[in-house]
C-alpha cells in the first residue's frame, strides 16, 4: 500500500504556487488565465514558458508569473501577466518583464 502511494506521488506533476485570498476565483478561472498566458507566449514567439506562480489579487484580477525563476521568485527575463475578468470573461490586460537591479547580489 505504501509503495503504491509513493509511486503515485512520484508521478504527480507540480503546478504553479497559487496565492489567493479570494474564494470567488475558481480553479477553472485559474486554468483559463493560464491558458490565455500560454497562448499569448506562443503567439509572441516566447515559446512555452513554465508558469510558476499565480497571485489572485481580487475576484476579477490575477497575476500570472512565467519564465525563468528561483522557486517562486522572479529571475531576469521572467514575465508577469495581468489577467482581468471583464464582462464575465478573462482577458490579458497587461504584461511586464522582470529586470533585476544591477546592484542586487544573489548568493547560491
């Protein structure tokens, strides 16, 4: 029994970290936001970037973080998309690319 559980757990894929204080954004809403971002990345020739964090700001706005990252922290070149619900459907309303402060030092 234990070996079966371990085998199943090892097959599970880890998804993005989701941070939310809103109970009004459903799993389906988050999947829609992810799909919109993935389609936009492909259309704009960024390819399929890993989505590593979702921040639900409120019932009608979600931030989707994708690209290079350190766990859930942005790395140079990472994108943040703003996805908002307008008139009942989700739309990308903004995008920014993370540029680190040149004075910042990362110790690994």
